[in-house]
C-alpha cells in the first residue's frame, strides 16, 4: 500500500504562537505514526512563490494522513496556527511503483 504524505507550505506571522501549534502538532504526529521528512529547513523556490516554512510528513497511507489532519489533537493545535499563518496543506498518495 502506498504511503500518504502531507505537504505544507506556510508563512508565519507570529513565531511564539506558531510554537504552540508546533508542540501540539508533534503530539498529534506521534499518535498517528507520522515520520517527519522535512520541517522548516533550507528551501528555494524553483517555480512559483516561496513560503517561509515547508514541511513534508509521511504516514502509513493516504487515509491515515487524512485522519491525522482531521483528528481532535491536530485540530486543537491548528487553532493556534490558523490565525497567525498563511499557507497551503495537501495530502498526497505516494507512488507504489506500478507502471502507469
């Protein structure tokens, strides 16, 4: 079964409040078996507008990634992020190696 990924691109307006989000989001990630592949490291826009933070999260599968995002634990954390950031969050199913 292919992995599920959440890809987030975020600009942050209040680092202190965003830190509260990050703390809660980490707990939700632990509960849902998330593996962090990228989190706020160096980035460069190759096409389109850049964002301050870029995050790639890996989950067992697409549905687990969606459950993480909809979970009460993540939604509580999200309540700290939403007012102080702008960004895009997508869930993507990984490639299973089968030929198209």
